[in-house]
């Protein structure tokens, strides 16, 4: 395996237009100072990764966290050796093989390469910041510092490529099988399969069910990044799910079901154009999916707004519009019945009286409020309401009729 990893890295270097630098001649005292702080640099890198990459939150503590810290420290130590040894051809096999194994492990954990690449970028940034500060304090010249920076990021490129190879190889074997099982689980959830079948699918996919799930529909291009920023158990089907409009993708996001958890999800999806279905018990995910689909349809009709840069569209904030759209044929029949007494009036008159009836009911008979909404004089409202009383009689005071008007004309 080590030979194969090295061959891949060699090919990557051969494909570059300009070779990466291999050695920076730093004073031995500077190197010693850098080595002395490697443990602290590794700690800071791991903290930054856990803070900035949500997929790793809670994953780098305890024994695993200590293992990762040691791995980061060893990688940095190996980098200093590679960067400062005068002899050419210093082997990178141990570092590359470690990165390759890390990529395979990430695939087995169900995390995408985006999370690992983000961790590499953050680790490189923190390491460069801290080690370059030491170099500057020790009086390293600008030319050497520039080559040192170039070498840091070339080294990270090598490790990233090796990890990507490991991730791909794992997905081509066991990882691909697991993704297929996750796809089947997601399909079973949103199509309302029997509970025992869904539970069995979750077990086959080695997926730990959360208490609640929210179905989220968003542009396909946004889905991979959004899924990386959310709970690691987020389901992102790679196969087509029936009923989803072209250009959109589905993700099923775990939550605790609390208002704070939902508010955090809506904020996390800001700027993505996402539509967030309700948080429901995980076995009822089909209900959340159906509501998200209905909200997308209403957006297309202009009945609901698009998401904003500040937050995604939260279907919980538009329950009235969603309820009224649930059975459009029944609502159309109700509207026709409510407006039947206006059938003999001229179309323009009927429209004005319908608007007045709607406003009169919604404002509970407050004439000035009705006039303000309709941009007419209160006397005009009084005249129109008189016409409505002639047409509808005592029904204007009937609570059942008031309810029907509200639903039909809202």
C-alpha cells in the first residue's frame, strides 16, 4: 500500500507546472524553537478544526482527540524534517500513508471529503500562523519565509491528495455499500414505508436515528456544502428521490425538536435558498418532506417568499398559507359558495364588495381599519357594508359564516 500511495503522490508532483520547493535552509536554532512548540501548535489546530468544521464537533475528544493531536504533532514534525534536511529525496511515504488511511477512515465514518479538506486548510492556516511567528521572531529573512510558506501549503496539498485517494478507494468498496444503504434509508423515510422496514434500513446502514428529523429542500449545488455544515448523521441521498422538482436536492437533518435547535438549523442554511420542513419524530419524516414540497410549490406560485441571506424559509412560520393550500379544490368550492350572493352584480362591483367583505371580517368590523386597508373613505366602507347586509342578511353575524369567509378569502 505504501508504494501505491507514494506512486500517486509522485504522479501528482509530476503533473504540476512548477515543482514545489523541497528544502528551506533554516538555522538549527530556529528549527529547535519550532519543534519545542509543536505540541501547542497541534492543540490549537485541533481546537480550531472542532470550532470551524461542525462535522467534527464532539468527535475529537477523549482518546480519539489525543490520537489526533499526536498525529497532527507528528505530521508537523515530519514536515519540519522534510523542509530543513539538506539531502534531496527525503521520503514522504510515512506521512502520505497516514493521510491515505485517514481518508479511508473518514469514508467509513460517513463524512465527506469536504470536511477533511476543510480540516486540512484550517490546520495549515493555524500551523503557518504560529510557526511563521516563531520564524519572524527569530529573524528569518523574507525570502526564506516565503519559501517556507510555499512549502507548508505544498505539503498540505500532498496530504490532501493522498487522503482523497484513500477516501475514494474506501467508497469504491465498503463505503459505497454504506452509501447505497443510506440512500435506501432516505427513500424509505420520505415515501412513508412501514416503521419496521425503516428501522431495518437504518440498521443495515449503520445509522443511529435521532429523535427528530427535518426535511430540507435546496438547490443541488448547495446540498454538499450544507450537509457538511450540519449534524454528521444528515442524510443526503445520492440517488434520485421521487417527487423532488428538477434542480433541487433533499437532505434529512437530525434535530432535538426544540425551538433553539430549529432556529439554529434555519440560520445555518441562510443564503442557500433552502426550504425547511417541520421537525418531526424521525419515523414521520415523510410528513416533513410533504410540507417542504408544498412550500416549494407555493414559492413557485409567488404565494411564499424565497429564503434570504439571513435565514432559509421556515415552513413553521407560514402554517396559515400552507393550510389554505392543502386542498385547493375544496377551497375553490368554498369561495364560490361564499361569493354566490354577488353573482348578479357587475364584475367590478362584485370585486369591490368581495374585498370589503374580506377586510370587514378580518378587521372584525372596524370601519376605519377597513377603509385604511382598501384606501377608501370610511363612508364608502359604510355604504358597501350596507350593500353586503342586503345580500347576506344575518349571516354576517354568524360565526360559522365568518369562519368560512376567512378561509375562502384569506
